[in-house]
């Protein structure tokens, strides 16, 4: 039997008598969605502690930030989705990438080591990260800030000349053009840091590192500028 009811607006409503619910086969398991970011253990700020591809070289110390829906790395902030792979492994997918579940084609991966250490990797690099506000992270910062340019090497002693020989005027050595370029870039970078122009400071440091990849003054300047830049951005970034 059917009943026909009318609501106040005159629309006809058809009500069907209650019937026993049909037995439905259990649904096939649906692929798990990413966990809420609040449960992902690596959200926060991290420092590059080790370049695992170049263990003999001191890595640049830069701030990497994982927030609720943002990922900041190498001066660029992008929206992301975190993909939970299990066994301490996570993936990062950017919205402009092709859709799909977690897989080997994720542009970035994260391996959770412990509360203070993770590994960030891709096909091009593998970096060991340490949580910035941890004891180990503060030690990395202190070590980076303590690095200074090595003192100039003392001049080699000249062999004594016989007393009978007259003293000849010593010609001034011609400045090394590469060293002149390094000094000019360092001076420019220091002025940029003083004026809080951190992009300029990083560019100056990179110019030096192209000429002298292990120049301690340039490495320290780059770390300082990137850390200051990240700190300034964190104050204005919407979390």
C-alpha cells in the first residue's frame, strides 16, 4: 500500500512503507586517505644537518618548514598534500601534480627517524634534517654561527741574503683577480645583510661559492641570510 501526502506548499510527497533493509555485500576497502596533518610527526621547522649524498662536505644550513598545508624549501613556499605510506615513510604531493595515490612518482619523500630527525629525499638529493627547536638543532645553529673565515696564512720566511748583497726593492705582488672578485662579493653581501636584503646576501654568497666552493665566509653568510630570511617569512606566513 502507498500513501500520498501533500506538504504546505502543495508539493506531492510519496511515502513508501518501511521494508527490511537489503543485505549489502561489504564494500571493498578504499585506499586510505592521508592522515590529518596534525598527526604527522614532522610538522614544524627543520635544519639541514647532513647531505647524505656528500657525507664528506658540510651542508648549507637552511630552514625547511612543514606546516598544515604549506611546504617551504629553498626559498619557495608551495601548497602540499602529505601522503602516508606507513612504516615511518611519507610522501609530499603538490596540487599541480597529476592526481593519484602515494607512489614512487611522488616528487619528495620523508622518512621519519625519531622525534628530532627525518630524511628528506628525491631523485636528486637526500638530506638529513634535525628539528630546529631540539637540542641537536640548536647545536647545529651554534656551530654554523661560530664559523668564521680562517686567518690569512703567514707568509713563508725568506731565506737570509748575504750581508754583502745590497738590499733590493721588493715589487708588490699583483693581486689575484679571483680573490679580488671574492672580496668584492663578500663586501657586497655584508652590506646586504646589514640592510636586511637577504636575497641579495644569498646571491653574493653564491657568487663567491662558484669561485671557491668551500669559502667559509661565504658559507657562513649564506646560512645567516637564509636563517634570517626564513625567520622574517615565518612572521608573516599564514599557518
